[in-house]
C-alpha cells in the first residue's frame, strides 16, 4: 500500500475501508541473520537501513512491549544539528540530511517541520560561545545565525526581556532545525522495514544471550530461543540491564526525564526555543499544545514516570523565561528512561563477544539522531567497521581519555 494524495482522497470518498495495518504481526522464525533487540526508533531505523542499504532482509526486531512504548514515543520531538565538536557535528549533520528526505524515503508523513531552533544566551560569555558554535556550524554546512536582542524581541515578543532575572543577550538559530512527530517516525520506519521483509516481533523480551566459543549464536526470549549470527542491541534506557546479561558494565546511568504538554493554544511559538540559564526548552505542537521539558530527575531509575520536584523546577524555569506560560493549563506529563553516558555522547560499537554489537548512551538527544544512528549501526553490523560519521563513538574512549564532552561539564550525567 503506497500513501499518496490520491489514496487519501479515494479513502475519504469510500469510507476509509481500504487502509491496511502498517506492519505484519509474524511468529518468530527459528533463526535470523541479524536480530535487533529493541523496537524503538534506533532499532527500527537500523533494520530499515540494513534492508535498504546493505541488502540484508533476514532480520528480526524484537521488542519487549509495543512499538513506540519507549522513548521514541515519549520525547519532545526536537530535531537539530547545531553541534560544535568534530566527533559529533558530522554525525548529527548526516542525521539532519536524512531527516530532510525521510518522508520521501519512507513514503510516510512523519510531520517533519523545519521551523528552526533558537538557543538563548543570557551572558556575554554565553553569547561569545554561541558565536563560536555558530561559526563551526556554518563551516560544516549545518548553517547557523546569531540573532541580536532586538531581532529576538521582534520574533519572540512574549519572552521576558524587561524584568528578567536572566536578561536575554542574543540567540543562536539553526533554521533547518525543528520538530517531527515522534511516534510517526517509529511507525514510518516499522512500515518501511516490514515492507522489505523484516519481522517485527512485539511482546518479545530478550532475557539472555547465548554464545558458543565466544561467538554469538542467538538470544533467549520470552517466546523461546531465537538463533542469530549477529545481534545488535538498541534498548536506550534499558542498556545497562540488557548488556549486563552479556557480562558488560557500561559507562551509562539510567535516569528519568519528564515532558509536559498544555492545552491547545492559537499559534504562538514560531520556533523551538531553549533557555540558556535553566534547563528548559519549549515548542508548540501542530495541535496547539505547548510542549516542554527540562532536567532529568535527580536519581537513577528504570521507571517510566517522574517525581514532583522536577515538575516544579521545570515550571519555574518556564515562568522565568516566558511568564505568560503561567496562564496555560497543563494537560499531560510523562516520563521516559534516559541512557545518560558519562560524556553526554553516544556509543555505537562492537563488544568483546564476536557478533554482539551495542548502540546506546543517547542521553536526551537521541531522537534527532534516529536516522543516522540507524544508518551507522546498520553499517557496523553489515561491514564490521564504523560508519565514517560515527568513528568517535567507541566504547573504549572513556578508558583512553578521548571523551566527547559537548558541554564541557565532565562526568556528570545530569549536566549533559
Ligand atoms: C521526555 C523526553 C524528551 C526527549 N526529548 C528529546 C528531544 O526533544 N530531541 C531528541 O533528540 N531526543 C529527545 N529525547 C531522547 C530520545 O527520545 C531518545 O534518546 C531516543 O528515543 C532513544 O532511542 P530509541 O528511540 O531507540 O529508544 P526507545 O524508544 O526507548 O527504544 C528502546 C526499546 O527497547 C525495548 N527494550 C528494552 N529492553 C528490552 C529487552 N530486554 N528486549 C526487547 N526489547 C527491549 C524498549 O521496550 C524500547 O521500546 C527525549 C527523551 C525523553 C524521555
């Protein structure tokens, strides 16, 4: 079934009886060439790129719950490539390029909206740091514009310019940044992978790995043993638990992060905006709700729900930045489990077990990385070598001292 304007019109006129499920619901086979553990954005994108770029189709994606139950369906949907460091910038820019053609590639409306992302600076030092980052972004082709205070006042008149505790000095804008519909991205990759023969198996938790003479031979699951020559793990917030089953202790902590949505308002926010002093960022969904978030909860947890102190902390930041938010009623909030690495950057690498590969440590930036992460992980699984944009994401970089600390805050997961 191909989506098109013609198909939508036809279904509208014939009672919407011709739509089919987006993917099959197959029984697991005895074995596969590749098993991907985790049916989030990264796992599904990996399967899609393995099938489309590397010609492998005997693949299963094993998901312990339902598709979209993890962070792919819980994030605040921000997409950007405004990075500074050489280890990160090419990777996120590659991801942005894949986002820009994703709807055509997948033939699925994931509501990609390049409405721009603006980071606000509140001190002279922060403005200078943003100028440097903007220059790096321009050099790498990501594009970046430094906005003056007057320009920001014209664009975002509702921000607190006059009585602010943290005066706004400037803003760094990436026009190509924006938002995409998070669960639509999971459905789009799932449908496109399924169409190429990938088996997507929900309610199938992986409970162990089976090896023979140091080689991966398959996984134990809630639905029995399934054989595989290669296994790629992309389980985000569950990374440390799953890799512990392979005898690995990761440089990753799991923390809860919450998101909030208000009642629908008329179009107010023209861009994604982030506060430069507190950790607070906000955008407006196409349904009109203000979508925002802030810091992770201050304790380790695998529970997909947060606690009240962070609710207060996030709302305080929102009020400091744009006091009018206090007039909007909050409708919904939820939490997701973040795989916070020690330098704030991800890991895409082999492991000590031949045939077992790992993808994780996405912190709260993994949604924007979904296409490139899938592509790079597929490349590693298929060829055994890192993709050219992901060579820095090695597991041993922490031991070797080659950390990729974009914010320069040290080994503090809560500050990345
Ligand atoms: C509140 C919040 C806001 C965020 N905002 C942004 C943002 O604006 N921009 C951005 O770039 N990023 C954002 N992120 C981060 C982003 O969502 C994640 O980094 C990214 O989604 C993680 O990759 P994933 O989609 O593969 O994860 P997930 O969707 O969590 O996928 C992992 C899957 O693995 C499954 N799994 C776990 N254990 C097993 C097992 N043993 N067997 C089988 N399956 C298993 C899980 O059920 C889950 O479905 C946010 C995250 C949260 C929680």
